[in-house]
């Protein structure tokens, strides 16, 4: 057991499909972990399951009172601000010298607002959103995109190293959240473009399974073609755990950054509109895989295995 880790108390707020395994890895690394979630019963059960010095807290304030560093994994920057500055929030429990490590996918401008307010009470902040999805969190193979001062990044790097296998320092505070939304924008455009390509090929008479294999062996290869098409679409499960509405939120953040910086981004703008239409069609809680079903419905062609006869 590391005596260094024993001296550091870590709070974790947000125990969803990402937060639970991330907090678990820190507990296994002998950090003293206090967990909190909107679902209090779940956070209590998790602390009991972890055992040892793991504890649950009924409010974010209690988490901050017990912690040197508090990690948040929440839906967006507005929720982060509510957890930090709301009634019984983290800010009311932070001690001077504490740190907030936000691994959520948040809006950079809200992150800066949060950091500025926390700085007034001597609390620092790092934004370090993740890539790697649920499996990456479970296997401690997340990729962290970090924003903040070099000293603050180094302070939390041991924590990041326990939860992931790569840490990129993008620049000052907010840079990590900017990179996160840009990364998801590219992924979203790739998914929609790949779905349309497969629909065109299927309509012509090509086998989408073979098409995906060709992409993976040629310049059409992407994370989408490698991990999504066979397992989520050709299987007809459409079950990626990442929610379509969260991807749409990140696309919106990226296009807002484009407007803020005066960058023309016509493909991104059109992609944003298409994802909005798909989200309206799929409804709340839908997987990002449902974007592909929306493309199928629009074209009247399903991306299923096998060739479609070509009319001679």
C-alpha cells in the first residue's frame, strides 16, 4: 500500500457508466475515496462494495470537506456548476489549496467561469475530459485531454494515470474541453458519412459487411468502421452506451467554438442540423447508434449483411 496515496483523499461525484469504474480504480490504487451521486442509494452501495476506507457522502459539500481533490464526471458544464455552487455544493466545503478535476464533457466557457469563481477561495481546477467509452473506463485505458497549468496537471497526473493510459496537456484551462468537443464532432461526422456510404453501397448491391472490411484495410478506416459497424449496426443491436443527445451537445459546443473564433465550418454546421433531426426522431435516451437507423429510414435501405440484387 502506498503511503503517498494514503495521504491524498479523493472525492468522486457522478457515478454513471464512466464514473463508477474510474472511482473503483482509484480505490484499488489505495486512495481514500469518497463517492457521491444523485442516486444516494447507489453511492452508498458502491462505497460498501468497495470496502476499506471508501465512504459515501450525502452532499457534494461533504465530499469536498473530506477531499484534497474532487473529480466530477457529469453530463455538462451547467450540471458541474450546480454541483459546485448549488445548495450544499462543493464550493461550500472546499478548503483552500483543494482542487477540482472535471472529467465531464463541458462547455469551455463555463469551465473558465467555474475556475475563476473557485480561484477566489484558493481552489484550483483542471479540465480533463476523456475518450475511450465505457470499456476504456472499465479497463483503465481512458485517454485524458487536459487543460490547466503545468503544475496543476502534474498534481493530478498520478490520478489520471490510474484511470487511463494516456494524458495530453492541450494548454490552459478550457483546452481539454475544447479538444473533447472537437474530437466528438469529428467522430459524429465520420459516423454519419460512413452510414451514408454503406447505404449507397447496399442500394447498389454491395455487402455492407465486406464494405466495412474494405474500409478497415484502406483509407476509409476510422474508429467507427473498426469498432461500430460490425458490432452495433450489422448486428442490428444499435446499442452503443453513449447517448445521442450527449453527442449532439458536444457537436453544439464545437460549432459554438467555430462561431466564437470566426471559423467557417459548413460541414460541421450541416452535420449539426442532421444530428438534431436524428435526435428528434430517436427521442430521449437513445444511443448514438440510432443515428444510423435514422439514415436508414431516410433512405429506405437497411445496412444488413448480404448483397442486394442489382436490377440489370
